[in-house]
């Protein structure tokens, strides 16, 4: 689990979803000039930030010391080398 994508951050799949939502918002913004398309990535950020805290708590309860070891080995939550 500490190698590959999940060795970069504990919830790397959330980063992929956020990047995808940004990629989908950019064309809408460029065509319309409206900020409305940016609600999509903002929604994902608002969804995933609290969710990763809940996921960590559930995994800590389920896996105990193994999850603590994983959190020490992979300190980043969503964005590698940032957070």
C-alpha cells in the first residue's frame, strides 16, 4: 500500500477527481466567461476534505496500528508534498 499512487498520498484518488472536475470546468469558463462552471470543482473540494478525515478515522478504527504505520509512512492526505 505504501508504493505506487497510494504511497504518494492516502487519498490520491480524490486528487484525480478534483483535477478532472477542473479540466471539465475550464472549457465552460472559457466559452461563457461565467464562474458557474467552477462550482463543480468547488463542490468536489467541499466533499472530499471532510470525507478524507472520516475515511482516516474509519480506517484507524478498522486497521489500528497498521493504519497508524501507514499514516506515518504516507503523511500527505490528498495532494502529495503539499497536504
